[in-house]
C-alpha cells in the first residue's frame, strides 16, 4: 500500500529482557502513532520486520497513562509481554510522567495492564488473567512429532494457556531437553491451526545452581516459515500462571520468585524474573534503548 506523506514521528528500537545489548528481544516503538491508519501500522510493522512493533496512542480510558497497539508482521495482537515492557521503557525515557507513583497503566487490547517501575531491576508487568485447557491424547501424539530431539516430561499434560495471546505450554524432561529440540515446521503449523494457538512454548527445569531456574523456548510458524522467538513475555507469563495453578510443583523458593532463561539456542541471553505477590504475578526484565531516531514517511 502507499503511505501518505506525514509528519516525522519519534522512533526507538529497544532490546527487551536482557541487560546485555543485542542479547534480548528487539522491539520497534513508534512514540506518536496518532493519525496512522490500521493499514499504515501494518505496513510499518512489516517494514521493521521485527516480531512486534508498538504504536503509542492517547488513552481512551482516563485512568491509563497511554494506549498501545501491537502489530506483528501479519496481524495485530491484543497483548504481548516484551512490547509492554519495551513501550513503557521508551515512554519513560522520552519523559512520560506516571499518573501514580511507581506504576504506569497501559491500555491495550486486553484492557488495562499495570507496569511496575523497579529502578535498577528494570520493569515488570502484572500478568493478565489466563484460561487453561489441557489438550487431548490425539493432540499430544501430534505434539510429539513437532518436538523431535526433546523429551516431554512423562505424565505432564501440555496445556493451552490464553491471555489474549495463546500458547501451547509443554513441560520437557529438563532444561537440556528444551535445548535439544529441532522443531518440525509442518507439525508446529498444524498444531497452531488445530488448536488455534499463536505458537508452542516449551520449558524445563535447570539443575540446582544452574544459570536460571527454568529454560524456555517458543516456536511459531509465520508465512510458512518456522520462527523461534528470542524472549517471550506472554509465554513466560503463561508459564508462571501454570506453575501457580499447579501449586508450584518444583518447590523451594519458586513459589515466591524464580528466574527463566530464553534465547540460548539463538545466542541470545534473555532473563525473565518472575515474582508472586499475593494473587498477582509480575513478569520483569531489563530494557535497553539501542536506536533513537525519527520515522520519516
């Protein structure tokens, strides 16, 4: 499509869920999305060619600090984790003053999402509510074809977790079993279609004193191409909800907080901190701005 000639718009590209530049998940943030049509936002997202591009708008709800719309290269998402933290970071850096001390309130497709300012520990979002649905035996047979090289934890039933973005969450035998997976494109694509999920996320427990408590990977098929997401806020939020609903099966301190690592197979170093406070689940990480500029259309 042809984009209308418009005013320059402030643009940031940030790296989310890593303290090390180039080791997290990149996000493009258009700090002034007012006046852009849906088609124009889609065109910009296809051009940035990142997993997501965020467009900041004036909030509709007077309680919100801002509104965000999140686009992949082929669709709009009602919610996603790394765009939530990345957009909040970009706005704070650009001078946004929160309406309430220590928090931002983001308006998006799933409603209002709180983002906590944690100082040197980065930012954290309150995970939205989730619905959980175990899959059938027949669907589990298909899943095994999708994850060659890895071993699903015996007795564990993979579960669809939906919080606006939906993931098929699969517990592997251990962290190394996650890293051993050579995902099958055709089987992942069929699972996405049959189960109506955004992708398949796997996780496994590290040994004591490992680099993190859990190893996480997330696979999806986009435009008939297998994609592994470097670091996935929504999948980690779904994992936290699953562990909580299961009564924290790994014991220890995981009922209070834990650390997940993601992106290892892609030579990234994503670190996701998870904290449980009363009935709330907080998904946190560090964000770095790598590009400051102007989008000229």
